[in-house]
């Protein structure tokens, strides 16, 4: 079951029953039609998809997800994100 709701109101805006073999990443693309400018999309690590996050950015919305261990992030200065976090600095 896939459920999308507005956190502030608790009201559902989409719900669906999908096959248990459908991957989370595939399900995650279905929600792009619901994203509006200024929205915040909270994503499970299983839904991690750089292309979906880019699409959310292009919609002028925001996303938050845990990073899988195989993903490296660098800030604009070229420093790895985990180095800044270890020093207590974020971007």
C-alpha cells in the first residue's frame, strides 16, 4: 500500500494498492505529479533516486532522505559532506 498525505493536516492526498514486487523507486516516481512548489518530500532510503530528487528540485520543492552507504556527497567547495558533519559544519 502506498499512502501520501499532507503532514500539516494529516489528510491523505493519494493512496494506492500496488503489487508487492513493485520497487520503492518505481513507486516514488508516481508521486511527482503531486509535488508543488514549496512542498517537502520525506523519502525512505529505499526510494533514493537522484533523478527523482532533481525533478523535485526543478519543481521548486524540497526533499529529505537518508543517504545509502554507496552515495558520496560533496559540497560546492569540493569537501565531502561527512567531513563537514564530523566538524559540526553543514555547508
